[in-house]
C-alpha cells in the first residue's frame, strides 16, 4: 500500500510530530510511507532529534496551502493519515485515519453553530483577507505585522461593489531576488523592483468593484529560478498589509490593537460546522492521544474515537546518580498555551526565599522562530538571572537524556492559570516529557489537569498540584523525606514502562487491523 501522512507543523519536531513519525516508522515496516509537510526539515535531523528509525520513510514537501485544499493530495494514496494539529479536511483515500492531539471546539449545540456563523459574518464584514501558500510565519514588530514568505504567496481579497485600494510593503531577504511580479485574478503582472539593501518598498493596487460575493486572488510571483531552489528559506518580507476601507480599519483598531487574541481567531476560523463534521466522517477511524482528548472529541464532535497514546522510547532513558536538581522540559514559545516557564521560575524563587539551598532548576526546550517568541525567551533569561537556574536551548537528545538521568524531581505547569472547562486546549493533552522523566527515575510534580492525571497518580508515583503553593509544598515534602522520594521514584519508573514502544506498536497494529490495513 502507498501510505501518506500529513503534518503541517513537522519542522517543529515537537511531541505531536514524534507521535506522527512513530506511526510512520511502524507502518514503513510493511508499506511505502511518505510524510508530507510544507517547511522542509532533514529526515536525518528528525530521526536524531526524536530518536526514531526513519530510514524507510520518504519526506515530501509541497507549497503552503489551506487545509481545505489538501483533499486532492489524499487521493494519491491507498491509506492516508492526517496528523496535523487543528487541520481538518475531507480525505479521498480508500482508507483514512485522523490522529487528533486535541479537537477544535466545534460543539453540535445550536448556540455554538450560531457563534460560528457570527464569526464568519464578522470576518466577511471586516474584510479580513486570507493568506495561503508561501507564508511561513507572521510576527509583530514595532507595531507592524511582518509575514515571512518562502514561495509565491496568494491572498484572497473580498469583493465589493465599489473599487478599493490594497497596499503593503515588501523587502527581499535573498540576495538573488531583485524583483517580484504582482497580479490580480490571474491578469497582467506588474513588475516591482526591490531595493538591493533589503529595505522596504511600498506597493498599492486598486481592487475593482465586482460584488459582495466575489473573491479576488492577489498573487506575488517570485522569480521561478529562486522559487524552486530552497523552499525552507525566507525569501521575502511582506509587511503592513492593509485594505483601505473603513470596515478594515475598524478591524485593525479593535482586533489588532486591543483584542489581538480574538483577532487571530477570526483569521483561523475553520470551515462551517457541518462541513467539518462531514470531513470527519470521511475517515475510517479517529485516534485520540489520551482519555482527555477522547473525552473532548465526544463533547465537541459527538464522534467515537480510539485511544493511541504516544510511544516513549523507554530504553533510551535510565536512572543515573541523582543530583539536587529540578527539571522541566518544554518548547520556549509565547502564547497562553505555552509551558508556563515563568510560573515555574516564580515557584523556584519562592522556595529559595523559604530557605532552599543547593538545588538547581533546569529548563530545557527548543526555540521557536519569531520576535514574540525570542522576546519570551529573553524574559525567561531575565527572570532567571541571579539564581541557580540553567537554560538548555535546542540541545541534542543525548544531553536531554543525561539531564533526565541526573535530575531528582520533574516539574510541569502547562495550563496553569487557565480554565480547563472553557479552554481545555491550553492544557497538556497527554504528557510525553512526564513519562520520559518517570522512566529516568524522576519524581513528577505536575499540574493536576489535562492529560497529566492519566499518567501521575497522586501520592503513588508522583504528585499533582493546582496552585503554586502546592507545587512548592509538595516539592519540599520530597526534599525532606528521602524514603518517600525513593518510593515514588521507583513507582514512577515501573509505571512508565506501560508507555513503551513495544506496547504502542501492539496497539497501533490492532487499530490498523480494524480498518483493513495489513501489518504482516
């Protein structure tokens, strides 16, 4: 069988990407597997970083596109797996599976349907454009929104009865690119020369009146010879994209200045309620990564799902000589669903103020492109200054294993300060790093929300907490009671074994068998 597995966020090489690639690794023993994404990443780097055997897996990179435009790709395969966070589209493959880390909040209740329709109507009225293909990242800097362009981008613009103007600034980020061409609705291209010093040049275009239900397509054409050389390279900066109309200015004032988080939601409203549910029904099976995700799939979608917990390479981890060391592992990125490093630093500082001596806090994580994320990391550095807090950024897997082995206690705080019933997506959906820490003999002291309580049983193989004061007091309890620490450390190690790759492969084989994918 020809098997395709899609993950838009492959290049982040996070926990979700490891799960998807673990599925690819297992299936590649029996079938031809192609992993599909947009931003290129080395197969060798992915294999080393995630400790996987990907020698039989092919990586394929295609131009950036909306999720709704991925369906034709699925038809090229006998079995297609969508494993991309919050991407939902119909599959045309004979057999399909949807791997869900956490479901998009699409409730079948009428009130939720009305709210979604309101979002669409608001987006249409505010004339918000849709960017697709070629846009790798967007960041805010000095009041400007800057989009990183890796290949010829396309923008859908609203239609109006009267003409209006759209304008933006462009700057090359590749010394070989000296010009671009701009076209509207496939018409005549206007050549734009770009300054060699990589400064910005302003561009404006009149959008002719057509009608409210018409959508224009604006394309910025990069030179062909450069467009095909390296799809991962940022070739152009597109800044200050603006539609000159009172309605769009209302959007900028309200949703770009005052209510930015809500503005982002308007940008990424998925297709309508019923079209998403219809998309789900094109899949033979939905795989949830935890009981937590399973519960919310039922609540949001009213659809059944099977549980496929992420595999942990238990054999890669070992107990070492423990030091007075607290460890936390999680990517450094900004946003309300981040790993809450600043809260952990606050708790550690409080313990130091209470008399903690000789103990270090180690924070491990990968970086994320973008100024807001680098600013977040810089703030972490500033908050850690003057304390025995060490940051380990983008370290090799071997160094991570060593830190696990010598650390005594493991902290995790994803979701701290958030409301689980209102926004469960902000919590840890499973807890891969918690299991890795347990397999290394660390005692987990983790937030008792999201998927963590499925792994950690309070007082049996670790501790769960809800307030920082509890995190601190439970950590003090372990430090002051060596016998309790040893008991929980041994129990954590034993319980981690049920998440090993061997058990994962058995479970995955059963799930594949249920939908007619042979594994022998």
